[in-house]
C-alpha cells in the first residue's frame, strides 16, 4: 500500500515541475508560430515519460525477489491473507493489483497510463465491499489488455510460466463492449494463400470466432476462382455463434443489430467500389474489416480502401504473434456508437457488467462476479419440498443453474469444465417438455404456470422416479434471465411448524448425533467478516443464545429446525438403548440415521471404525446423499415415493469397488422424516452390480416386459444421454418367462418381496445365453445433441451506428494529426506575440 501511494506522490511532483520549469529547447524561442505546438508536444512527451516512472503491483511478480534478494520490478511486498469469503484464497482486501498477459509488455506506455488512470477504482472497489460484504470479485478489463482485480491476489502462471488469460477475450468483456452482431468471415484460399499465410488466416478466423457469443451470428465463406461455404449445410444462413451451433446447421435471421464482413486476404487487385456503391452506400450499414495476411504490401492500398470506405478497420498481419492484437481492433470500432452515446449498459452474462466509456474510445469494462448460488438462495430448499427445485435460463434458452446441469468432468484428480457447459439448452434437461411450451414461454419473458408428467433420474442416472410437476416461471426484470420454480404434487404444500421454546429446541439441537445442512442458509454469515468462520450450526446457536443478535437468520426455517430437533430427540434415546442391548440389534447393522425437511440429520453408529465396512458414509464428497443447495438426499427422495411403513433397500453402486458391500434400508413415516439403517450385504460376489452385467439375457427380457406394461414413450431416454432402465410394474406380484438360447431354454421367475422395493429372481443356471445376449451395462450412451433452431429473445439494447463516429480512424500506419482548435489558438497566440 505504501509503495503505491509513494509512487503517486512522486508522479505529482514531477508533473508539477514540468509546468513551471523552463524545459523549452532554445531553437523554439525564436519561432513564435511553432512555439505553442512544439511546447505542447514536448510537455506531452515528458508527461508520458513520467508515467513510465509510475510503478504498480503486477499480480504475477508480487512477493518475488531477484538473485540478490531484492524485490523485482513491479513486484515488492504485497500482503496476502487467506479469506474464507473468497474461496479460502490468499487475498489483499485493501488493495487491487494488475494482471498483464505474457504477450503484452507490462511497461508499455498504454499499459502504464491505463493503470494510472484506473487507480481511482481501487477506493471504489474497497468502498463497494465495505457497503456490501456479500460481493465477491470486482474487476476492470482494459482495452489495452491489463486486468485490475480486487481483492489483489497472486496470479499463478501455467506449467510453462505463461499467463494466457486476456480479459479482452472473455465473453463478459466482449458482450459489454459491443452490441450483438452478425459476422460474415470471407477468407481468400487462392493459390497465393499457402503455407504460413494460410496458417495465419486460419488462426485469424479462430480468433474472430472466439470473440463471438451466444447473442451473435456468424458464417464463413471461402473464395478463390469460385465461392463456397466452409460448412455446406450453413449455405445461405446465419448460425448462432455458440459452441454447438458451430457444429450444426441452423437457420437464423441474425442479431438484427451490428453487421460486419471480415475479409481475410493477402491482397486485392481492385477496390470493388461499384459493388459497395450498389449494395452498401450511402448508409454503409455493413461494416467491412480487412486483414492483410503476409509481408507483401503490393495491394495494401486497395485492402485499406475497402475498410476505410465502409466504416471498418484495416490491419496488417504478418506473423502469428500479430493475430490477437489486430483482431481485437474491430471490437473498438463496433463500440464507438455506444461510447459516443454515453450508454452505460448493464450486461448480464456469467456476471454483472457495466461499460466504462469516454470520448469515443473504449477504455474498458468494469464488473463484479455474482455467484449463482447467491441467486439460487432466493428459493430455499425447505420451501420447495422434497422434489422441488429452482432454475435459471438466459434469453437464448441456455441454463444458468439447474440441479441436472453438471458442468464439470473429472480428468485425473482435476475437475474441468465441459466444452459446452454454458450452452446446455433447457430442453435438454426438461426433456419431457416435448412441445417446448415451457421453454418458449420462458424465453419470451412470459409469466405463467403449467404442469408436466415427468420421469426424473436420480443417483447419477441409475434410478428413475415418476412425478407430476407444476412449473411456475417469470422473467427477472432488467436482465436477460428467467426464473423457474418446480413443485412436485403431493409435496411442498404444507409445512409442520410446532411451538417449542428456544431453550427446549437448543437442548436437543446441541446433541452430538445431530447436524444441519451446511450448504443451506439458516443464518447469513457472509455480511459481517467476523461471522465468516462460523458454520451454520454455530451461527444458529450464537443467534438463538443472544450472543450474535445482529445475525440475519431465516426465522421460519429456525422454528422448523427447532421443532424437528425436539420431535426427533426420542430417536436418539431409542437408538442408544438398542446399542446398549446387544440382543436387540441385528448382526451387521452399522449406522441408523434420519433426515427432516428442515435439513436436520441424526445418526447413530453401532460399530467402531475398526469394524465398520462403510467407512466413508455420508462424507462431504458424497453429495448425492447429503442435503445440498440443489437437492434433498437420494435416500430421502426415494423413500418419499414409497408408502408409509414400507422399507426401501438401496446399495450405492460406487461402493461396490471397495473392500465390502453395504445395504441401506429406509422407511417413510407420515411426518416427512426419513429413518434409515446401514447393514452389510450377505452376497459379497455380485452385490451392488447392475444385474445386466451379470446376465444380459434375463435383464434384456425384464426390460422388454417392463416396457410392455407402460404406455408408448415411457422409456427413459434423455435427449443427449441414454441410460438402460428397468422399472418394475408394482401391480405385477409375480411373473415368469422362458428365454430361447440356441439348443437350450432358460427359465426365470420374478416375485415381489412384500413391503419393500426388492424382487426375488430365480434363474435356471444350466443354460448359457452369453452368445445370443451381450451384457448390459449402466454406462450412458451419448446420442446426437438437438440440432434444431430454437426460439430466442434478442437483447433489448443495440448500438450499431452513430453519425459522429470517426470513420477516418480505420487502421494502417500511425500518424499525428493536428488539432484544428489548437492550430487556431496557436495562430492567435503568435499574432499577439508579433
């Protein structure tokens, strides 16, 4: 902090000296007509030199020393402290710092001047965080490439020591900097475009595509002696520029806002003036950006003329290293109308944005992250019932948040985002909406309700439930988002609330066998920094005991939790009595547990860790069986679907690879409290395996038999992933069948076990059908993604043209232009002097 302030003071002193010291070269004193202009240029030059003396904290160099133990330039001591609010990262909440990509010179005058000008944001960031402690990251992305981030952190390069992050490539920056756009990329593939030129051209195309988002439309055309579409199925169309639609044909009208042609060539024999006069002049609604590839400059004037006379920009790309910076120039041109209008649009992408603009030049984009879980907390789990949930979608129908959206995959020990994680359509998870009534209404921003009979998969697609869901939806004002709430009929309509005293409830809440859902918000611990180290149970206790009266807590949820703690307290005594009475407990029972709608759980261990088979029962990584922000536990949801008093036996498939096998059996009571018991399986050979992996012939026949009892279309099959599914018809108490396998026949009998979800299967073992029937696994089969063009809602704001924009700034060699007003001022000054 001190280093930063000292540098500012030094800079002010230097500027002050410039204004009062006689720094004019002697030859200027004898030429009054030149004196004013040259003095201005001389002062500007020295002012820029002073900016070069300005130091800043580079997030990659902080706390780094050289071989002599001295801080490296732009480094120095930068205090970092682990902060719970920022994902336990080491941060500095009193100071922002600067990240610069490796391919950008961190002492470039534009970088240093931009860092200096944005320094005032540091106090604004700190003030914002003090006013609203729930804020997370705040940042400013500059058009020159630097990234100011608050709070300051240590930026870690990749394994090669390179920082490839460039804020200007991020979707939030591009959407905030420009309006939606239709882009046609025209690439020269003639005989001269070979080798390195063609490689540069392809890299240029990919870089342009990387700057497009889901509100943009694109197509690519190649030309030589004839014209062809790079993707034939895109012929005559504009394709929405998301990841999926770059791989599939889709008809589209475009964004109906900015329109641009990107011409990539190594030269133009003519300027095609007659073509532009006929189709684009005088309005020049379609901008033309030209990229001259290679070192040859023979036809550069024609290529530049095309851009400058169509409100575009011309750049020369001679090496692969030039591509990134030159492609970004078109964004600055498209931002001019918004800049001149002083339109500070709020852009919602993955984060909240606000563009910072001045005098027709885009300075950058400033924004703050909004965690999706903060939005989803507006619909608490306990109010939605056992199967209820909330979800968010964008104006394009893409999911922002949904319990069935799993955006990460595991590669080794690391979790990585799936390639299309941010372009999953609502129809791909709510796939029972076959007529897309729900999707269409939400994308159009309507408010309403409808119901659907759905089959929902749980336990990672291995089990299925049949539900009737009511969908409630509405648009979120001043955003491109719509919110949906789903309530399953029979749940969520009533809540048990009892009148218990705080003292009585606290006594039972503090029992050692009790926990509450750690991801739920019983009390808001993120507002006051002093509360951030408290878990939810600790916060609840401190609030109820009066030690933290200022905590913001959900009174209704606390009342329900205290009631559940009192009502379920006798279970602890009952379980303890069973444990003390060895004759009253069946051999092998390890754990008894229950859960309530308020997120409360009780559990009792009956064996020590040394004898326990299920050593990892309900760990923090076992999300499927925990109360989370997204869902109730699997065992809770499945037990709720069974009549009261029936037992549900459940064996997690993932545990079958361990050293032992465990059953879970569950019973459902009328108070929506689910109690369960863990016991080891007696069959240690096939327990926990999908039966199709053991005997494909019998499983195939069972699936066919189950499908025959259902109406057409009742087979579980999501749109992009197919799971084999067997759902037994409850009304069939017993059945049998014969399978013909070549020279022998296999007979089997299936019988329901009363008051449970178990089936007893007896199979004739002396007939091998493995040649006729292959094994059936539970591995999902990827199917084709949906490829039809879907309804979307275009963003409301559009800034495509402005009569005052400077179309003469269209690229090429840099030059110094004389200000007219400054010139006349100098003439007046010279006349007075003479």
